[in-house]
C-alpha cells in the first residue's frame, strides 16, 4: 500500500512538474513574441525614419542639382555670349587694323609718288648741271688730266692735230657737256712734243737703271720716203727712242740718225733733267696712292723731328 501511495505521489509530482514546465514554456513564448513584436515595431519605425531621411536627402540633392543645372546653363550662355563678343571684337580689331594698314599704304603711295616727282626734278637738275660748262683748266692755266688724256688718245689714234680741237668739242656736245676751254692746234702740238719728251725721259731712265741693253733699228721705205726706227731692248721691255724720216737710205744716214738720237738721250739723261723726271713720277704716284702720300708725310715728319747738328 505504501509503495502504491509513493508511486501515486511521484506521479502527481511529475504531473505537476510537467504542468509547471508547460506553463513556464508558455510564458517564455509569450515574452518572446512580445519582444519580436517590439523589434518589428522598431524595425518599422527605423524603416520609416530611413525612408523619410532618404526622401529628404534626395529632395535636397534634386534641389541642388536643379540649382547647379541652372548655374551651368547660365554659365554656358554667358560663355557663348563672351565667345561671340570676343569674335566680334576680334573681327572689329582686324577690320580696324586693315583700315589702318590701308591708310598707311595710301600715305606711302602718295609719299612714293612725291619722291618719284622729286626724283624726276632732280634728274632734270642733274641734266641741266651736266649740260652746263665743265672746267677743263686748273687755276685757269694748266689743262686737267682728263683733257690731256683725251688729247693723247686722239694723238695715239693718229687724229690730225688740226682736227683734235673740233673733235673733242663735238664729243662733249654729244653728251650735253659744254667744255669751257679746248686746246687748239698749237697747244695740241705742244702736248705731242711733251709726249715725246716724256718718252725720251722714260727711255733714259731705263738705260740708267738697266746695265744690259740692246740697241736696234728698223728701216723701211714707204712711197719713196725712208723711215728709221731706233729702240733699246731690255730683258722685260722695249723702248722706242726715235722714229724719223731720213734723207736717204744709206748706212751713213742710219749712223748719223742713231748717233744724234743717243746724243739727245744723253742730254736728257743729265742730273737736272733726270732729277726733275724722278720728282715728277713721285708726285704722280703720291697723287694716285693715298698710302704713298701718308708714308711721304710720315718720312717728312721724322726728318723735321730729327735735331740738326
């Protein structure tokens, strides 16, 4: 009986324990369900809050985008307008530059025209000056070197002395140059004799300078007239002493002609004549060469600076 009683108590205890466990489990589930509901509510609130915040952010971003878009359009229009203004300004600058260049070209054309007119006037003045009389004498005494050279050219080309005066004068008029004074026949013949004297002086100088010379002569007859040419030959040059007409063609005539010509050279080759000729050559060289003139002046300055004993 006692065992039965114990078994019954044990079974009751187990049943009570089971009921308590079931009740406990039921309370736990209810609590958990409440917690889940609270969490879901929090999640829902957070979602709503997030949605509202995102919407607000999106709205702000949209608003900022619109502002930026308007600013961009405004800047784009301003840039386009500025580009158009720059283009129009550049075009205006180019047009203004073109106008300035055209004015400058026109002024330069007018200046060129004036210079051309002035050049023509100067050319006419030059022609007038060239057509005026040209002086042919220095100190109203001696003929210029140019006039002497013209006379010598005419003589060397076998122009008769009577025709040289008119020929030179006519040549000057052909070039619209009126020569002030042209040498007449007597002066031309005097210049011819000067040429002969200078030639004799040149031959005498060559004979004095060269120790070895060869004497030669060449005779010929033209239309019954006997002509004889006497010359000296050095290593480099040949100098003509005389070309004269002889009375006959005998050896005695040639001998007399040769001796007279050499005697004439001997008279020319004396100290006074030779020194005069050397001085004349020195003056001509100094006139033609500025370097020789400067050297001569330096030498004279040195001689003046030296003390006399």
